[in-house]
């Protein structure tokens, strides 16, 4: 019971800071009170010997992130049951998905955080700081994943090379731990899970041999929205192919007809939701 009291106190702080609305606070509080799981969740205290880094308390809450991306329905992708987490699934299963929230610094400043963990594709973004990049998996086990952070967007705005460690406390709470590139300065925090809408991978399948595509090529493609909020919507996207493989190609967006519907940076699109490309362009500007 003490663990639940501590979690509710954390939620109250988030509500008072403005990170949670009253409705979100009440929902999370009800889920915690209704849960039959009784565990002694001890708050993680930052190391008193922290060097070179202001202590940051990260309170990451899974929130609905469908408005960041166009949501498409992929007929060939299995749906993940949002209400259960099967222990017999792959070691990454409990961590897969989109995690978003707000990080708080001891001095009172804050910034937004978004982490996307898909199978073999991991990245972190700090939208309010305009920086982010891929996460390289170092090691993994059933309840723990370790990454190396690489800042490739907004270089210089965020510290590069940090080590990120996430470990599962239970299905509704994770321990979040960060070390700098020298594995010295450290930050720890607890993050909470609550039900959110799934975010689908977006992969552009353009590997028809007749197209002769390769990395660096630029393209103009027409997309037809299949998601919850954009069904039937049509958008024209120009972008540069950054990688091509045996079954898919990735496109880095440079311009689009409706920018508000896309997240900045590398975005992936479901292949069976695009029209046959109408034209290819030689330059990306």
C-alpha cells in the first residue's frame, strides 16, 4: 500500500506542475487504486556524488501520441493487446511502444521527451530542445535494456553519447537511469505506464527493382491517410531516401503539403498505404 501512496504523491506533483490534466490525474489515480498488484516501490534517489550534471528528475508518462504522427492501419502487422503483457513474449515486448512526457530540472526548467521503441528501431527526441537521435542497443534481458544515445538532430543542443538504462519494476512502472559519456554523472527516475493508443510503424516499401532506387535518391510520393484522424486525406511528400534494404526504404522528409501532420526528422510510412510514385526528382531542397 505504501508503494501506491508514493506513486499517487508523484502523480500529484505532476498535476501541480501542469504536466498532467485533472482528468489524466484522476484516471491514473483510479488505475493505481484498482490494481491488485502490491509491491514495495522504493523511490530512486539521485546519487549524492553527481558530477558535471544538474540533477534531472524525469517523470515520463505514456501519453497518446497519435497527434505527432499520421496513424496508418497495416494489414500485415499484428495488433498488440493493450490490456495485457505476456511474460512469454520477446524480451523487448514490455518496452515496445511510444513513451512521452516531461523532464524536470531541479532549478524548475522543463522540456518534453519522446522515446520510440520498436523492434530493432529505437530513438529518443527532445522536441522542445529541438534535438534527438537514434539509440543503439548495447544489451538486453527480460527486464532490462541498455542503449547508447547519439544526438544527430540539433547537434550541440543536447549532450551526446549518454548511456540510457531502462528496467521494468512492474507492468506499470519502469526505472529510468542515465549516465554521461564517461559513465560518471547520473540521473535516475521512475516512469509510469497507462493505456495509450498504439502507434504503427511507418515503412515505405519502394523496392520494385524497376524503380532502381538507392540511398540518396529523392522522390515525390502521394500518401493516402488510413489512420483514425486522417482517413482519406491525401498528402504529397518530397524526401530523400536515407537507406534501402531488401524489403523497405527509409525516407527523410524535406517538404510536404501538410507539415502539421508529420513529426520532424526521419519518418517512416506503411508501404501498402502509398500510391505508385508519380514522379522522381533530382534534388532535395
